[in-house]
C-alpha cells in the first residue's frame, strides 16, 4: 500500500505561506463605487436601508469623490434621484444638459479628469411609470425604447462618461447604442452591458434611494428569471456580438454560478454588481452582532472575484479602502 504523501495543510501552516499560495486578492483597483446624487446644495442624506451610504448633492459629491481618490478608489458609477415633478412618460429630463445628472457628470470630469466615470442608461429614474422602458397601454415597448436610450447614451457621453451602463434589459440596445456612439465620434466610450440582470428581490434598498420603483406591475418581462442560467449565455453572446466591452451580472452573491459561466465562455471582462440588498443584509446582521461585518464583507467580495469577476460594483468599496488603507 502506497503512502499518501500529499498534505495540503503544509501550505496553510503560516500566514507567510498562505499568502504565497493565495489565488485571489482584492484591491481598490477591482471596484467601481456606486454613488447617489440628489438636488440641492450641502446635502448629505443617509439611505435608511443602507447604513453608511448617502445621497449627495453635487457639491458634496465632488468632495466625497476627492476623499475616495485619496483612498485609492478611481472608478465611480453615479445614479440620480430625480424630482417627481420632472418625470414623464418619455424620460425627457434625461436629456437636459442643465439638469441634475448631466451637469454633475460634467463637473466631475472637469474637476477629476483622471477618474473612471460610469453612467446609468435606463428610463426608470426619469420615468413617471418607474419602468426601464417606454410604457404604452400597460406594455413595456422594446424598440421604441431603444431610440430614447440612444439619445440618453449620447447625452451622457457628451457630458464625459467613460463607460455607458445600459441597465434596461431591452433587446438589441447594446448594438443600437454602439452604433449611435460610433456615428457621433464617441468610439472611445465603452459599454458595460447589464448582460444578466435578474428580476431580483435584492434591489429594494436601491429603489428606496432613488424612489424609482415601478408604479405598476413588476420588471419580469424584461429582467431575467432567477431560475434560468443558460439564458444568460444567450444574452452574453448577443451583447458580445453587438459591441459590449464588459459583461455584467446583477446581482452577484446569489448568481456566482452565472459569473463563473460567463467567465468560462467569453473573453470579455466580467463585471458583477454586489447590489444594495446584499449590502443591507450584511449591515443589518453586523448591527445585531450576529456576524463580523468586515470579515463577511471581504469573504463576499472574494467569492465574487473567485467566481470570475474582474470588476465589482459594490457599496463596500470605500469601507474596504478605509479598512485596508496602508
């Protein structure tokens, strides 16, 4: 009988050796920090369901970005909270160059040209219906929505966006947006497609932050069924052919298998959105003393990276940077 000479514990016997053989590491370079924007001046309003996350007026948002840059964070995705009075059926406010969102994007890029600025392309922040697409007679129209999304993407590119993030899940939107950007000489503006965006129950705190919940029904006719995985490969293949530069999975924690599947089947960088509900669960349990919030945070982020994500959008970004500041 041959002796088994393999003893995996030898590679775990000290911190130095564990560090030598560690397969995945986290750094601030992995993260995009999602940030919420509100009207006004000198406003910093905590999101009740997301302790430690705030809605910022543009003046304070600039200061917060500066603080993040000093911590090593360089990439940000800004989401606007639009006054209900400015919302309509066609999301017209999304094209207002003097409005909250586009004017703030310009301010950010003018003051911090070195940052990577990602934007959100979808109708729901500006729609009186609260849906990601144009609504007519209770139906979310696909092709009619694409025209609006293209105009929105161009306005954001003109304002200084480095990466456009179509989060709407309309069929064909990546190709149409790519064509519109290229035609208008924005060939260097990237597209991070929300490729596999699931109709998830984890989005609740985000919708609280932006007051963007649907005014009727749900989003199941355009967001993906959580029961499906093969369908994500179809979406990813389409987005790749249409000109996406990144493929995103949202949410992340309950969809690690989807992240891994996309990583194994496509050569584009894979992004994952560690969403608001995932953040809120950790914060709530930590507040009760049931878990060590920092350790659970890092374990979750490592699991997302281990599954294959090169980019992680996470509300933990600044907190991680502060905890791991050298």
